[in-house]
C-alpha cells in the first residue's frame, strides 16, 4: 500500500512511492513498472523532491528523515536535531530548496513525543519549531507551505485542527 507519492518535476514519467514494510519503489515509465529502491528504508510515510535538483529526494518514516542524491539508489539518514521517532509528514519550501519541514510523533502505543522540525540546510541540521499558541500537543498529521508566501506554514494536528505560522515556524 502506497502511503506517499512524489513525481520528478523534471521528468513526470519518474515517480516514487513509499510504503510501510515494503519501503520505496521507483517507476521510470509513468507507473507501468516499479522497481524497489529500499536498500535502507522499510517504512516510508512521506516523500519530497528537490525541484531544482530532482535527483535529490527526501523520505520520512520510522527512524526519521533520509536523503538520496542519486534518484533513490542510496539513502543517508539526516536526523541531526530530530529525536529517533516516526516522521509522518515532510514538505519543502517551494522557493528555497534547502528549507524543509517535518512533522513527527512516536504514537505506537502511547504518544511519547510530538513535534515539528525545520532545516535550512537541506537536512544537515534540524531545529524544533516553536508551537506557542497551540492548545494541545497532538501528533502532527499534515503540513503545507503557501507557495506564494513560503514563510506561511500550515500544520494539521490530530484532534485539534489546523494552525498557521507566518514566519516559517519561528514562533
């Protein structure tokens, strides 16, 4: 079962699909055939592609965030600043390919950690986004960046609704 899909913006015939247990798959013929690309990944819940360099992909899931710079052939963990956990959502800033946002939780039996994170250097280092003003500390289920004003970020939380920041998550 595919939980995440992303299309290569430079070559729309190239697609990536992430799943739990099966890892990552790649199609270079618009989905007619798929090959496994999961040498490191076994649970992929979110995918993102760098628009300016489509061979650079990001995958998120159990164990954090991973980056590939060769179209999904090999993957490197990029979790500095993100505690070991379940990263469920991942989005890129449409105007700056080095900025990404991740939403995480570790809710398998008990929710022990929830959080949002931001990187400004393509995943080398992540920092926690302040959640002041949020009424509940629920798991992050969805993230979206406004393509017209990329410092505006929307976050959907389980059970509490949608929250908005207009400064890239600084406050």
